[in-house]
C-alpha cells in the first residue's frame, strides 16, 4: 500500500478527492492526499475530511506517515473502507508553513555562502522557526548581516524549483553533499530536490512557495548559544502577502 503524495506534486493544492483504503482505530489512509504528514522540521497539516456528499465532516487532528502510507487521525468514528472523501487542508496554516520553510532554506543558503557552515537542526512552529548551525562565532554584526542578506534574497525574488534526481546524480552534486543527504536510507532511489535557483539546493520533502518574494520578510528574534560550535537562530516572518 502506498499513498499518492499530492503535496509533492503541487504544494499549492489545498483540496483533493480520495478513497479510504485503510482504517486503524481513529486513523484513516487514502489512496491520495494533500495533507502533509509532517517531517523535516515542517509541521503536519490540519484540516477536514468530509464524505457522504460533504454531509459528514471530521477534523484531521494529527498526521502520521508510516512507510509509504500517510495516516489521518480523525476526531470521530472513521468512515468505512471504500468511502469516497473530500480532503481540505487549513490553507492559511499551510501557506504560513510554506513561507517559513522557504525562509529557512534561504537562511541555510546565506549562512553557507557567507560563513561556510552547516545546519545541524531546525524546527518550524505556527508563528516562528529555529535553526541550529555548526558555528563558533555569532556576534551582533553577523546577526545583522544574516538578517539583511535574507531580506535582500527575499526581495530579489529567486524562483524555487522542485524536482527529483536519481540517487547517484544527487550524490554527485557537491552542494547537496553538505546537507544531510548522506542520511537518506539506501532504499531511496529518487531524491526530491528543492532548489532556490542560485542560492540553495537541498534534498527535501517539504512544501515551499514558488518565489522567494512570497516569504514577505523575516526578522531574527532570538539567538542562543547551544555549545562552542553550535548556535541557534530564531526567525519570524514579518509581512503577510
Ligand atoms: Zn527543508
């Protein structure tokens, strides 16, 4: 069993039709879904599944991905196998995640180009995001430079391309090797690439905007010393589109 991942085909799709192909407790799996199950620091989507000509509605209150199947946890008794459903994600929340996720990739690209350091971790929240870097020195001047460069990159409106590459091809790209591509399980033959053209290239399963200008703008709200060579930056989006 394998769920068709509509969020990978087009991150701007907010609604889909599908069929219930599995039920486990209060979780259901569909043949195809627009719901992002979470992962790579991006939060899972929220939203609604409806059926019986949209007469019955359930809230999707949690998401899980186990192997190749995406599971939607419902807040009521799930419909039976074979039921046709309409799935609708909370678009405001998702779009905020997309803008935030792209902002973090811009941050990665800037930090790499300016200082040549790698990301060690990151997490998105509904209203902010944080990222950790293998960096020794993060003074006020550097923070100001990073914030300014990110906002310049947003304003420059770089296009974002999403595509897949065969594993060997992806592993031959030096820009990808600096990220955590080496951690990809050996069973994965195709690598999904998110490229901010001219700025950043990553193996990534998340959802992104199409152009950096959609991010709006960012502010660095907090920095933290997480060790001698580990620094944490927290960002917030500033303008809504
Ligand atoms: Zn990412």
